[in-house]
């Protein structure tokens, strides 16, 4: 798997507490933006990535478990970058810019263990051009299909997809898959969602048939995406690419952008290739959908929460 030049991805994973964090390291000079569509986001530094702000971009992007507690891992990423002289120059110091977003994973393992500054630092130390997939990093404690409670959850995970951009350059999509709803394949069949003895129950069917029994999982679900390309983008173009990428979330996750999800898409450009921005925007949605599906396909099960790959043969009911 060949990532855009200069881009590295690192994980810190705690399989005992079922939590972790993932950092995407960017070359200096990278441009970045983001779009938040979920109704219950947990983010840090997202405002400075908006096209209306003066911020130039990001030096790293952190995706972390631990809910809001996990944002502490940002300090470790910042320390790692500062020690290497990486940051936005100011009169007093170089300040690393590290936007971050969280998933809620406190219900799967230990709610007392969350990614810390040392975890963020360790993820930076582990960064490489060969990112792990599945139940690693931010994907360690991810689950999907939550509306009927923990008895019906299926394991989510961390997914990766990479593609060449027509006209030159490469684009990488990273996804932490922790949705309220189910993950669907290109044909509409359910890859992972609410479990039953007969197969997966579509969320829409569960709502119609068992509304009084539905949980209201406030802030307990999220799909996080990070798109990175070497095609040169302005900050406005990076924001528009994040918007286009959000269509990929909608193709693979249903329902999407609910009041309970913190769905957020980051987009960063290293600017090393003068490529076709339109071509990039046309392929990025499919790539993001591929990364989300990869996250549940590569996941391994947790105690009481099997992965999709462990349930093959039970049937995957179409929507």
C-alpha cells in the first residue's frame, strides 16, 4: 500500500481496555480543512480548519477513542512534534497544529482507561507508511449497530483505502467506524450492524418495529474520516473535498449524520503534485466508502461483540 509521499500513520492500541488512538502525520506546509456533519461531535481545532479562518493547515491529525477524555492525547502528539522543531512559527515558539476528533468507546472495555498524552506520543513513534487496519488504534473499541443496545452490537474498526488520482497524484482515506447504524456494501447488503439470530436487522426496520425499546445513544457513535492527498489544494478546495468525501460516508453508513453521531471528515493536501482537483473530488466519495467497509471487514471481535467476519454464513439482509 503506497501512501502519498511524506504521509505516515501510527497507532496506539490497548486491547485490554479496548481503546486506542491513531495519528496521521503530515509534511510541513500541508493544507487542511474539515467538515462536521454529525449532531454530537467531539472535536478540537476544527474551527481553525474552516476556510474562513487564518490557520494554514495542520501538522498532524489525531483520531482517538476515549470520548472527550481522549482529546488529552493531542498533547502527546504536540510534544512529539515540538521536540522535532515542527510547528507554526510564532515570535516565542513553533506551535504544532493538531486538530482532533473522538469516538465514544467507553462502553466496550474499561471506561477508566482512555488515550493519554503518552498514548498520542507513542502513536507518533509508531507512525509508518504501512498503517494497520481493523481493531487497532482508534478502531480498537469501535462498534456499529447500536440502537437495540450492546447485545446487538457488531465490532467496528479502522479502515484504509488508497487510490491513484486521474491526472496524477494519490489519495488516502482513513476511517474510524463507530456508527449508530449499519455499514452497507455497494449492493445495499449489510456488512455489519444490529445482530439477530437470522442476520442483521436494518436500523430502519428496528425503528419501525421496536421504537419503545430503542436506546437513545447520545454522543456514543461516530464515523471519523481523514482524507489525505498529494494533489495541491487550497484551503477552500480542501474543505470542498471534505464535503465531497462526506458523500462516501452516506454511501456506506445508514442512517448517517444522526443526532447521536459525531461524523467528521478531515481533508489534507501535501501539495506535492499539481493534479486534477475535479478528478480528485469525483473519486474521493467512493474511496471513503471503501475505507469504511474495510474497517468492519478487517475488524476482530471483542468479548461479547463479534466482528462481521466471525458471523459469515448467518446472512446479510439487504436494506
